[in-house]
């Protein structure tokens, strides 16, 4: 699995950005994100039309503005196609109003480069990557297929990384950092 300090792989993938007819799809690339000068938070889920995944996706969406306020581009991803993503968004009440793209890695090439494919089904684990403005992975977490992650912890880690200082256990934004 790709780890902290590694360069995040280059990619250009189709993503679902809307459920409005004719405006559903957009090609998003690592170059575009890097050129924005922003951090990237990319989170992966195993399969669309499942039970745990929409709870996480909806929670990330609830905190979309929190990520934007931290100059972070939020991207959700799975190995399902853009057509499956679009159908799921139209079908699921909690997903219709998503404010971030749902990246489709149908070739599984990005998930494979990241090292997050489950061995038997070849679906992505619940992986989360925080990537800085230079395209370097600064934090990664990986969860088993059946356990949802804590979005507030992702935000806490992003806050800590953006201080570029030493942050103790359970540190929260606004608290003092440590001196070396």
C-alpha cells in the first residue's frame, strides 16, 4: 500500500459531479488538483449500492464545507463505473445532493497503484489519503470492508498536518502544539 511520504499517482478519471441530465460527468486529474494549490482528501469505498458506504459518503458530504474551508479538495472514489455512481446518486436520498465528485476507477488502475484492492473481490478497501499541495501523501488510513470510518478524525488529522507543527495525541484545532 502506498504510504506516507510517497508521491500520489498521476491520474485522470471520469467522475460523477451532478445528477442533472447532460452535466453528470467530468474528467478530473491529479494535475488539475495540484495546479489548484490545494490539499486533496481522497476516500475510497468498496461498492456502490451497499449498506455502510452511503453512511460514510453522506457524512463526508455533511462536512464538505469543512474540507473546503481548509483548502482541501474532497474526492470520493470506488472501482464502480461512472454510470453506476450516477444511478446510485439518483436512487439514494442521501447521495443526490453530493457536493464532491465520485471518481470512477473502472480499470482499477489507480486503486492498484495505491495498493488498496482486496485480494479476492478486487474491490477497494475503505482507504483515505490526505495529500498535500505538492502531491505527497501525508496521511493514509485503511479500514476493513465492513467498518465505516470517522470523518471528524480525518478533519482532525488534516488540521494537524496543516499546522506543520508537533501535535500531541487527541490534539484539536485551536489547541497548543508542542515545541521541539
